[in-house]
């Protein structure tokens, strides 16, 4: 029987080196963008006093959700005792840490005062779900680092399951906390619902699997490792289930809102006549990011690594569209300032806010994604995260 | 014989006296309602709940006196881009959905008892004073804008660029969030907020400021005796700002 071993990424593949330099350049551009935003002020972005969270938040939340979901494979391997998932468990844990690092970097650099990070770490208002998330994010990183250490240390193998359980519970709470950031916004019709919590959990599972597919298949290719077809099939089916789950909860969320008379305005805006938002929702999220990927994940004609990566990329693009519609569309729609009255202000109360992201915002978001990928690529060159197969010598009985 | 050099001084004293007399008489600015002068080190007390009553029947559609007074008082310079301008107070035109009646109201931080901005602020920079004023500590605000997401009234602004000409009593800072302070610096000196004063001087008297907990204050008496409402009663925020005629 073949034995799974782990090794550092051998040699320097041309694709690896090119990608490494590209990521370094993108991170550099992202840092310049962040410095520009901080030194000039946020007027250089498309954000204003109505749309206060813009494109950087779309990227940050995408990365944070993906971080939690990327741990799926490790959880299945150690918590549910499925040894066939074990070859990919370390990579799964590594991605969880690096994606979270990228997401937090974007979130912090988009603050009005990123220089006051120490204030955020020392002053806590425990009625704020944001403050909980500071603990949840840093705690998650610590738990997963311990998880990786336990997985990679032969003497600690006995603790893998216990630490895996803690990591699984922690990540469910983490994504609940992220969903609650929106669910607790009682004044905004687009949010203000507990369904945001399970919706964000499922989004994390779906997006995390998609990012995992793209990263793993690319790096395993450099390493000459081929994911076993049976395992690939299981993970593809699992990915399809997660994508369908998101679609189901999203449908439930919108149908519930449509049922409530005072939420019909926001629904009409996001789904029918809100300009870019209905296009992103139906074409980006529903069709390209959900229906087609589910079909391709489940159809064996599309089971090659290249198709799988393509399908996963579509889920990622669909997820970004979904987050854009949720985060920015939800703010662009005007608030109900006064019950029973239509606002007809000379300013821009009662009107749709037009938000157009600017290059610094895009550069910061892409810089965060690049940071996550760069740390991942460097880590696999330094520590044995990537699986490889060693065949036993004839006559030996190792197994 | 009158010394011509004393003319400007007399004119100044005369105008000051007239203005003071006017302020004491116009509705809305009941200086006698305010607490007696107190020690500047005296902390805010839970015995007081500062409140503001807006009478929409008196508010004039094209009048921007309260907005201008606020901008002057706190040195809120325009940025040149309306969507980025500080809006501690703004005029909002409303149309009654049931009968198309139009009315105009000033809208500012509602100084909610259960303030969503205070709940969500991760560092506690958004806080509520014992006397009900909702304020922002500019030293601990990290500019995350979660409070702006949470505010049901869009009453908060983000400082999108450098600020100049700040007043010492009203600090502002690039990258932080700000909103109506109810002119806390004036109230702590037993003076009415700038918007209230200017509305009174302009003769509209649509704003009445005072202690909601003081049964003898005008604002308290009016709130107890006249119909009024919060802007979003469905959210049960128990706002410090109340509206009549809406």
C-alpha cells in the first residue's frame, strides 16, 4: 500500500517563481494604495457617508469566510476520522491561517485610523460583535497554528482529534460572528435577520472549498502529486452541496423579505431594478457562481483538475458578486428614516447612493488576496505541507 | 459731551443687551430651564437626561439656520463634495405617505438611550454620557465605521480628509467618525446648543432644549402634555430628540 508522506515543495517551478514575483508586486501595489488612502483620507475611495463599507470589505469578508471554510478538509480528516482526507489536511490548515491573515490585513488597512490598531487590541466594548470578532479571529489563528503543530509532530498525534474539534467549533463560531456583524444591523432592511448567521456559515464552507481547490490543485501539480480520484469525487460532491446550501439559504432570505411588505423595496432594488446589483446577483452569483458550478461539480465529464479549478474559480467569482450585492447594495438602498413618511430631501436622503469603487480600493483588496497566497507559497517551501506518495520497497511490510 | 470713542463700546453693549433680552424671551431657549451654574469638574449625572423637542409645525422649509449655526460653532467646513460633507445636522423634507402633506425637519443624532452606535462600537469610542448625550471619543475611534452602519438615521459622518480650523472644544480628526454632540461644551456651561439658539434668534422657535427628567422644564412639560414621536418608534430606541407635528 502507498504511504502518504509530506515534503517541502521541491525545486522552483517556473510557474511558482513567476507567481511569486507577481504576488510580491501586487502586495506592493496594495501597500501603496493603503498608504495613499491613509495619508490622503478616504475621499480617494468611492466610499462616502452613505456607503461606508466598500470594495475592501468585500475582499476582507471573502478572505475571512474562505479561511474558515478552507479548514473543511482538515476537519473531515481529523474530527470525523476520514483518513483518505489526511493528505490534504495540512494544506487545509495552512490556507485557513494565510487567508485569515490576508483578510485581516485588508480590514485593518481600510480603517480610518489603521495606526490605532493597538487601541483596537486594548480597548474592548463587549456589547460589540466586532469586539468579539477580534478575539475570534486571533483565537482562530492560534488554534489552527496549534492544530498544524499537532498534525506535523509525530509525538502529538494523539491530540489531533481533540484540537481538530476545538478548531471546528471555533470556526463555526467565527463565521457566526461574521454573519452577526450584519444580522445585528437592525436599522437596515437588507440585513437585520438571524439568517445571516447560517448563510455566512454556508458561504464560508462553499468559498473555502473553492479556494482550497484552486490552491491545492495548483500546488500539488508543482509537487507532482495527484489527488486520488475517489477523494476528488467526494470533495467535488461536497462542494456542490455547499454551493446548493448557499443558494437555498439565499432564496429563503429573499423570499422571507419579499413576504414582508416593508422589505419589498430593498428586494426590488437588489433583484430587479437596482442597476448593477441585479446583474451581479442573477448573472454573477446565481448563474455563474452557483448553477453552473453545481452542474460541473456533479457531472463526471468535468472531473479533470483543470475543469475543477475552473469551476472553483466560478464559485469564487460568484461569491464575490454575492458579497458585493449584500454589502454594498444593502447600503446603497436608502434607510427608512421616518416611519410613515417618504423622504424627499434636497440632499441625498431617500435616494439610491451610487458607489463606484476606485483603484486604491481594488488594489488593497487584491493585495490582501496576494498576501494570503504569498504566505502559503513561502510556507510550502519551508515546511512539509504538501503530500507526496512513497511506494514501499518490495518485500517490506510498512503500511 | 459724548466722547466719540465710546460709541462702538455703547453700540456693542446695546446689541449684546438686546440679544440677551431676545434670547430670554423667545420660545425654545429657556435659559432658566437649564441647570444652575455648576463646577466644571462636576461629572454628568444620571439625574439629568438632556433632550431636544423639534416642532415640525414651526420649522420652515427653506430655513437652514440650525445647520449654519452648527457648521459655524464646530467649524464644519464643506469639502466640495456633498456626499463627503460633515452632516452633524441636516434638513430633511418629508412627505406623509397617507395624505402627501409636506414638512421639513432638522435631523441630527437622536441621542438614543439604547443607541445602536454605542452597542456596536468595538473600542467603546462611541459612548453615552450619564446625562444621555451620545458622543465619540476621538482618541479611541479607529474609523471602522460600524457605528455608521448601525445608525438608523444616517446621523454620523466620517472625516474623509484633512481638517483645518478646528475649535478646541470640538476636536475633529481625519479617519474618525463624528456626529452631533448636542453642543456638550455649551450645555456644560449652562448654554443651549447652537442650533437651538439660532432657531430662536431667527424667530422660528422650532427647537426646545432641556432636561427631560426635570418635571419643571419646558421640554419635559411639552413632552408630557403634547403629542410627539420618535422617528423610528418601531426600533424602541427611546431617543433624546423628539418630534411634534410629524
